C-alpha cells in the first residue's frame, strides 16, 4: 500500500496547487479592480470566465480515461494550467488577457478533480476510498489556506501580477515530481485496446441508467450547492470582509485561510471516520447519503446566520465550522458515483458529476456580483447573496438525505462492490 499512499500525497499536492490557482484571482481582486477600473459585476465576469470551458473540459477529458492513462492526462493538465498563469506577468496584459487566461486555466483545471479521483480509486478497493478521496478534497482547503497568506504577502510586496507567476512556477515543480513518481494503481481499469479484452468489459450498465438514478441526480445537485457555496466564499469573501465587515486585506485573507482549514478539517475527520468504519466492517447507522445531506442542510442554515447577523462573535464561528460541513457532500458524491459505476466508465461518470457541480462555479460569481452591484447597498446585496446560497444548500441537503443511496442503486444496476483486479502490476509513467 506504500505506492497507494505515495500517489495519494502526490495528488494532494496536485489539488493544493489547483486551488491555489483558483484563489489567486479572489485575493488579488481589489487590486485588479482598482488597476483596471472595473466594477464588481465585471470582475465577476472574469471569475466566471474560469468556468467557461471548465465543465466541458471536465467531461471531454474524463471521457479520454478509457483511451489514455491518467498519469499522462494529469501531467498534461498540470503543465497547461501552469502555462496559463504566466501571461499575466506581462505589464501590458489587461482585462481582456485576464479573461482569456482564465478561460484557458479553467479548461486545464476542469478535468483535474475527476481525473485525480479516478486515478486514486485505482489504488484502493471501494470500501477504502472515502479517506483518500477526502484527502484529495482537503487539497482544496489547504490550497486556499496556504495561498491566502502567502499570495497576500506576494501581492503586498511585489504586486498582484507576481502572484500569478508564483502559482504557475509551483505547478511546473509538481509536474516534474509527477513525471518521476507518478504511476497507475493495481485496480486501475484497462485503457485502449486492453479494455476490450478485460473481463470487466462484460459488465455493461447503460450510462443513462447511471446518470438518471436518484443517487446520481441528488449527489450531483448536492455537490452543485456545495460547490456554489465554496466558489462564493473563494470569490467574494475577501471583498465582503473588507467592504462590509471593514477588515484590511491581511485580516480578510487570514480569515479566508482559516475558513479553508475548517473545510479541510471537516473532510479529513469525515474520511477518517469512514475508513475506521470500513476497517471494522460495520455498516453505518445512517446511510452515507442521508448523513451527508443532513450536514449540507445544516451548512445552509449556518450560511443564513452568517449572512444576516451583524455580530462578529456569531458570524465568524459560522464560517469556521458549520458552513464547512457542506464540503462532505463533495466526498460522498464522488464515492457514491464511483460505487454505482463499472470501472471502465468511472472516469466519465465522475466527469459528468464535475460538469454538473462546476456550473455552481460558473453561476455564483456572476449572480453574486450582479446582486451586490444592483442592491441599494453593498451590505444588502451580500445579505441577499448569502441567503440564496443558504437556500441552495438546504434544498440540496434535503434531497440527498432522502434519495442518495449508492448501495441500493448499485444493487439495482448490478454493479458489484469489489471491482478490478488486485493482481495487476502498477504501470510507471
């Protein structure tokens, strides 16, 4: 299992860089708006540009996992997103270049999560996948937590353009490490011509049956709500804390980083508890989908409190704990969709899941930016935005609690619990 955990830690670093790339624009937002003379709505357009090809690329590249090894795909993605950051180092690069590079960055980063999940699932049996999946998602929290203070320092000392170059350089370093140590897992599905000869090819489950199952639909919507919440915090929390709460950049970035650490802590604790239950072979008292749905609904209630209270003594604890509970849905949705899918289609189904929930990343910056600009006051606009986010989380949580049942769906579709050969030899990149 040493190779399995080495791969998991490498992909954790991959996700850290991935989310540091996402965070840089939100952290540099006030400076960029002042430099380019743009409104919050226009800045929201630049942030949403990141997601213009994000979902489409996630779907398209995930479909390639049947033909191309994930070690190769991950290397290419890391090099692409690193290259996309560098043009903003050029002093003459303006708002149009910013939008163009965000589109390219989104196209490179869209497939990152589903391809990484598909790759790490090739190293672990079904019952042990929750913890490594959670660890990869912890990379989102760690990426934001590390990026917030570090990139704020870079912005303060060398300007916002240097922050883009910093994250691009780190991505190149990761690509070199992956080229040396990246490898396929023993339970990874065959690709290309090998796939046609694999025993698993006899297991055919219609893709439509998977995608229209209650488990997939509610997992996807719950993830959409959770990702909307995460994207809203990533894009607008620094501006909200500066414009409404009255903090400076350092204070705001520190709080965003601490909130991200809370997200990571929630994911890690949930993953450890799930692994403990799997090793003891004890069924959970509450179905995993129901449990995740309840946590997402609670996060929605906390978001409503966060957005409406004027007391910092109440507002900050909401961000540091209850609001982070929504992130559990991203882990549960990935493992649930993997459970109801044969290995040969796992990459594609995870890509479709990403395609759906990433729409939250496209819409939330635009919607929140327009709501704030169109409101009577900045404070009122943000309050309406937080309440909208709360409503989505509560709805997604309730639906997942009622209908996300991966074991039942897998039984109905005829997908066995243990899939893939454990005798295969890892393939070095």
